[in-house]
């Protein structure tokens, strides 16, 4: 679970802005939303909804999380610069971009973050938080003016393997994260459990931008029958017209693909995806490639079925099918899903219904949904707590400010949607007057 996220000097962020999912203990409504942290007194919320005008920085907040995940999971050892590092352009003098998270994984509460310039990682740290709130250092990394990395391990890591001890001397390149280097070069069985647990959290984090989809839907539908049944049921309840999802697999011998496409296939390792002659293929061996497609079945009033390609479905149907992963996972393993523009292509009633579906399945479990939206139907105190509603707003210097509805005195019977649209909480666009 994510406890908090802080972003400073990234794209539209200047002053450090923090999104907290730790519950306000003084709030007494919707107590069923609260999730306990093992051995800690604080409780965590399952949801954060972020509102704001166009250009307020909501999407950049999601981009900051996506960038952080990409930096942790990918190897950048051969990169000359820190890929994707985009400091706030209006900040003078130049300042480092800084992102940090506090999260729960395998019973540990971690605090992880790094600061970076486009030319180097400036600092990096990983701490574990004790039940008393003490920050116990697992490792700290600093980059010298000569671009050399200095690593210090904390006692909390316990006995170290020879490779991990050697890594302190070798260190990462100035453009890559130490956590990424550790996981890439050292087998997990030789690593302290804390490091493996921290990396596992980033691998499980799923982020869906406004114009992208979740983890390949096809793979999930073919590998998990229970998941497919849930998605089909959700699409039927939403009255999309889809009665069934039908994954299709057609095998092609690579030698029959044609000269150009055969050369493309030969360059790919088994398991790699590629496009050949308009077909989306997956290479499964040196001789064979599979064309994998998703079809949808529609049952007419006369009982006959019509079959469509999934890409021919409406944008809203496609979006809902991909988002179904969030609600499904909420009933199973712990997960965190971040969605930019949850309401994109979805009807207002369906957005509210989906949020309710997620909260119902996540009840008491360690699952979270963090989303940006303009859809005010969700601003309902019977659905969300005040500390689950956040606003993004531009300051006078063009930076983004994040603040919570919990900062305002609000009656329990107040119509939040009307109050927000009237400008009571800020974070709304100006009213256009005559040209």
C-alpha cells in the first residue's frame, strides 16, 4: 500500500507537494474504509481522488510516479543522462528533481526516494520505519562532485553477502539508481528481505495514463479464468452489449511470414512482441510466432451472436475492460493502481459505480486506487471520506499545489459537487467572460 508520495521540482511541481493516504483519525465517517498498518497505530485509506482545472498538474503527478517506477525497474547503466528527468523549467537556479514514497510491502513500512539532475542521480535512500516512527537506514547513496557514488549500508540490513559488500565499492553509474543495480546484478536469494520486498512493491505498482491501457489484457484473460469471468460480468452489468470475451491464437511458421517479416522475427527473442505485415505477433520459438487477438461476442435479441474485434468496441467499453483489473485485484492480492483521467470515455454514472465497486471489493484489504478526474458525481460524502479527496491548483509562480478537502471545514451534509463547482475549494478553471 502507498502511504504518501512527495514530488518536488518535476515538470509543473516546484515546492514539495505531498499526497498522503494516511487517514485522519479525527474523522468518524466511513470507518470501513480504514486499513490497519501492521504494528503501527496509523491507518491507511484505499482511495485518493484528485480534482483540478485543466493544466493544474494532475497528469504530471501521475507522470512523476510513472517516471519513478521506470527508473527503479529499468537498467540505465548505459545511459549518458538520467532518462526522463525533466526539472521544473521556471525554477532558478537549477534545482534537483526529488521524488519519494512511503509504502507498505510484506509487513515493512519503507521510505524510498531519490533526487536527480538530468546529468546525474544526486542522492538516493531507502529506510524502514519502525512502529515507533523511527527511520532506520537500509542504505544511503550520495554522488560526489566527481560523479562518483558513495554508498553507506545501515545496520538494519543485517549480514551482507559478498556481492552486496562488493557493490558498495563498485556502486552504480551516476545515471542509474542503486536499487535498480542491486536487483539487476544480485540474485534475490543473496539479498536481505527488505530489498526484495521494496522492489516487489514497484513491480506490482500499475499506472494507467489517460491514453494507455493496463497490463496486456489478452494475457490476463487467457491465464486467469476467474478474471475473465469477472470482466465479462462487469461489461454485462454496464450494458455494453458484450456478452463474452474470446481470446484467439493463430500460429504462423516464421518461414512463411515473408522476407521482411521473417528478418524482423529473427531479431526477436522468444516471448518478444512485434508487428509483421499489420499482424501483432509474439515469437514463441525459433520456428513459430503466434497472432494473438481479442474478440468480443454480442448476443442479439434473436439469440444469434455477432463477433467483433476488441479494437472495434467503443472507447468506453475498452476503457472499462482495462480498468476492471483494479476492481478485480482489490478482491485478491494487495495492489496499488494509479489512473489518470478515470472518467475518460466513461459515463458519469459508470465512474461512480466503478469507484463503489472498487471500494466494496477492497473493503478491509490492502488495495488502493488513486485517480485524477473531473467527474463531480464521485464527490459524495456517502461514497468518499473528506481525507480521500484532493485538489491540484497552480500557484502564482506556475507550480502545482496539492491540498486536501480535509483542510476545509465541511459539514457532513454538504453537497460537495456543488460546492466544488462554485469555487469554494479552489482548483477550478476561471469562468469565461465575453471575448
